């Protein structure tokens, strides 16, 4: 059963994985989430809750298009002026 392609990643939704592949995918997703800025977690989740989209890729597009040109309280930004940070 562990080597059959019936497993899926609970975090990414990838399917047709072996048990080992699904476990590795879940661990990689957890590690990726650890690098996501804390200051953006609540605003992004709030925006996602407001969208009326049913498909995940459409929801992601809506949220991305909204946040790409905005800054949030607590968000760290890097500024480069004349090549100097």
C-alpha cells in the first residue's frame, strides 16, 4: 500500500503519489510556510476569505493582483536608492 500511487499531499493537493512522496511533499510545504512573512499571514488569509472564487488558482490570482502593489502594517520592505540599500 505504501508504494502504490494512491496517496496525496494534504497541504498542496498533489495526487497520485507514493506514501514517501506524499510525506516529502508535506514536509517541503511545511518548510515553505515557515519562510512566509508573519506580517502578511493575517492580511492574506483575510483577503482570501473575501473572494467569491471557487477555484484555487482564481483565488490566488485575485489575492496576488490585490497585494502586489500594496504594503501592509508590519511588512518589511527593502529600498534601493541609486544602487544603495
